[in-house]
C-alpha cells in the first residue's frame, strides 16, 4: 500500500511540470515560425535584408522576369529633335515672302511661327559647322542659333530682293559665334602652347604635306610641328571628329540623313572662331601696350604706325623739335617694342600668323 501511494504522489507532482514544459516548447515553436516568416518577407523601405532565424544566411533573391514593355530605352534628345524638325516643310520663295510681309505689316505670330519652324534645319546645318570648334553639347549651339533665327524674322525686310534663309544665316551665325566667344576662351583649345599651336597649324601642315606628295602620318607631323604624336592624334580627332553619325537616318521611317544638314561653305568654323578670338586678344594687348608709351611715342604710334593716312616724318619732327631721322628711329623702336610685347603676351601669335600667310 505504501508503494502505491508513493507512485501516485509522484505522478501527481510531475503532472504540472510536464504541462509547463509542453507550453514552453509550443512558445519556442511559434517564435521560430514567426521569425522564419519575417525573414522570407520583402525588405523594408531602408532596404535591409533580415536573416533566417538560427541560420545566419540571407534568403535567396526572388527572380522576376523583366517585362519587355517596361525595358529602359536610351533617350537621345538630339535624335528626337532632328526627327521632329524634319517634319516641317521647306517654303517656296513666294510663300516665304507672303509670310514675311504678314509679319512685317501685321505682326502676325502664326506667320512668324511658320517662318521659324520651316528654317529650323538651317540652324542645325550652321550649328554643325561650329560643332568641331565647340566640342560640347550641340544642342547649346542649336538653341542659340534658334534665337538668332527668331531675331532674323523680326528684322527681315521682305521688300528687298534677298532670300530669307540667306539673311537669316547671318543672324544665326552671329548668335552662335557670340555664344562660343562668351563661353569659351582660346586657352580651352589646349592647355599647353604646343596644343594651341596645333589648333592653328595642324590642318594647314597636313595639306602642305599632301601637296608635297607625303602621307601626313602623326610621326611626320610630330617632327614638323615639334609636338608629341599623342598630341597630334588627340587634336586631329578634336578637329575632325563628329559627335553624331552623319549617315544615320533621322528616324526609322525617314530617308533623310543628318549629312543633308551640312553646309558646303568652304571656310571652316574653327578658322573663323580662331581668327575672331585672335583679333579680340590682339586688340586687348595693343590697348595695354599703349599705356606703356610716352606722349611722343604714342603720337607716332597713332599718326604713323596705325594710321590709314599717316603724317610725314617732318610733321612729327616739327611738333617735337627733332629731325626726321630721329622720328624714324623712334618709330622703329616703337615697332620693335610692340613686337616683343606681343610675342611675350601672346605666345601663339606667330603660329597663327604663319598659318594665315600660307592660305
């Protein structure tokens, strides 16, 4: 009887412990299940990936099939613009004159709009001439050229026997050239004197070698111009390379090619810009040189050296009480000092003038 009672007591005592143990196991199982579910869920806003409980491993990424219609397509603003303006028809001479009269006499905005849109291709053609010089975003030049085109529409006189496109081309070039001059100094042609020399002389030297029967290879040009072959190659690419493929069609269903926008003008844009830049720089330096001269030297400089109708040596001599020979000596000295000043202040000047004399 004693033994039975003890066994019964033991069973009764262990029953609550078994229940507690079972409850703990159920709780652990629930927590584990919850953690596993959370780790399989997508990452939150912060982009953090939670690991699977107890393993320390990241869940395998879910592979999603890319949708064909949602694939990214590269957007080319220039291509899009050229495609759009190719839709505008060119005007006949009579239609052009009719619209120009409506603009001049009645300030007709619809007529002005038609004149502008029908000549947008002219702007692109001119902008492409300057692209090899600007070597930046072509759309910048097109934008400035469009402003010039709108100015031409305002100023055009239809009663003069001048074609509008011819008249407008001057305004377009003026605005593009002004933009380049305002935003791009001569130093940007190259960072060294050798590179700037290349800008003025490379094309002329290549042509000279061709005329002499030589193949203008970078090595030969390098020896002739005194710069490295690498500089020859880089500058050649900058002068001759285009940022767009000129043979590419403007759009899929068009036969018009970009090359049709090119001008047949024989004067290169880079030569015009270089000439304008050098003239501006030269005027600035001459004005600076004038400040270093005496009153007598300045008189000789203005009335002898830089005058379209120079006075005689005797007249200058009489003003200052000196002989004609002395005036000649002073004049010669002023010219010598000016040349030295220009060579010192504009290292590229001789390269530019040498190139100009070969034309």
